C-alpha cells in the first residue's frame, strides 16, 4: 500500500473504502495499520502535545508505541490533524523523535504550509473580487490571525 494518496489508483482507493465499510469503520482507510495500533499512536501524540503545552523543558520525545511503526504514527498524526504542528515543533526543537517519524512529520509540515499558502492565495483572490464590487469583508478565524 502506498504511503501517499497520490500513490493509490482510484480503484485502490475504492477498495479501501469498501474494506472500511465491511469492517464497520467506514472512515478508517488503512488496512495495514490495526486500529489498536493507531489508537496507541494517537495517545502518544496526545501525551507529547500535552507535555509541550505544559511548557516542558527541552524537547519532548515522541515515542513509537510498542508494535507501531513510523507509518502508523504518521497516520495517527494525519487523522488527528496534528501532523503539521508536530512537524513545526520538530523544526523548532520542541519535539524530538525517531528519524523515520521525523521524515514523515516534515512531509506533514510541508503539506500544511503548501495548503496554507494555496488557501491564502484563494482568500486574497476572493477579497480582491469583493473589493472590486465595493464589498468590504472582515476575515475571521485562522485566516485573520495566521500571520500576526
């Protein structure tokens, strides 16, 4: 199984959705990572995030749970939405981890940055269109504070 969505054919993706429905977990698309392993990785991410947010001194070590591999932890980071944040903390020295996990988190951070740049460009285009029509807009939420 490919590590990236771009590695999968439309047929392979359809097969994963079919497999997930048969398993009773229609949104869990990783047959090579058992749910208990994924769950252990999510708990390890939660522990690491909590330690950093509590102000731990020195880098917090993100460990691979027993029986887990970097792919499983990467999937947990993706599904929990923390991949780019963990990648950022790795980059800034707040987090440390196994090099295989670090490589995945750097990919998460890169994807997150490219997504933010793409969305920022789309937002700028919409604001320009509105302004051209004399419509003032107020940007709220993440887009309003992302670059403060």
